[in-house]
């Protein structure tokens, strides 16, 4: 049986195909460029990645008066390309009378090129003495 609607059939010849709009070409090329750039960046970061150990820098942010002592807030910044786990921070307060008071804090995980905040607690006022805050040790995650 013959098809009663021969004019509605799709024309398989190239002349019967609709041309692809220019906007579609532009969006397709833009998408391909974005994908190529992302792949290039991933390859570059895998090949050119530096393997520097954790480089922890500490900065005292502020000192707050508490009912039972003094809270010393600090920021720990890892400038290295590897993470540090169980980072032990030690604060040493040397008082004018020669006595020394220490405090410790542990940061569980410090990713590469990131910052975490913590605090140390002292009985004596850190402003009245010489306060030193330093990283004491860490493990590799």
C-alpha cells in the first residue's frame, strides 16, 4: 500500500537539510574551548605540581580576657603543597619574673594552601610577658 502523504516524507538529500544556525556553532565551539582548557589545566597541575612539605605560619589574631585566664586566638596558614595532620601548636609565655607558662592546641587537619584558626589558654596575661607561638610537630595524613 502506498503512503497517502508522500510530500511529508523527510528529504534525505543534502539540499533538504536545514542549515545549523550560527549561534549553535558559536556555543559548540565555546563549550569545546572550555573543556579543552579544563583538561589542559588538570594535566598541567598533575605534571607541574610541586611537592613542598607543609610550611605552617602562625599569626596571633587577638587576646581575650576570660574569667579563668586569657584566650589567645591564632591563625595557622599552610603555605606548602602537602597537608599536615595532628598539627601541634605550642604557645610559650615568658613572664617578667622569669617564669614560663606554656599552652598547646592541636589542629586535626590543615590542607595545603589553607588557613585554620585555633586558640591557646593561659592563666597569666600574655600582654604582660613575651608570647611565642610556634608549630611543634605534625603527621602526614
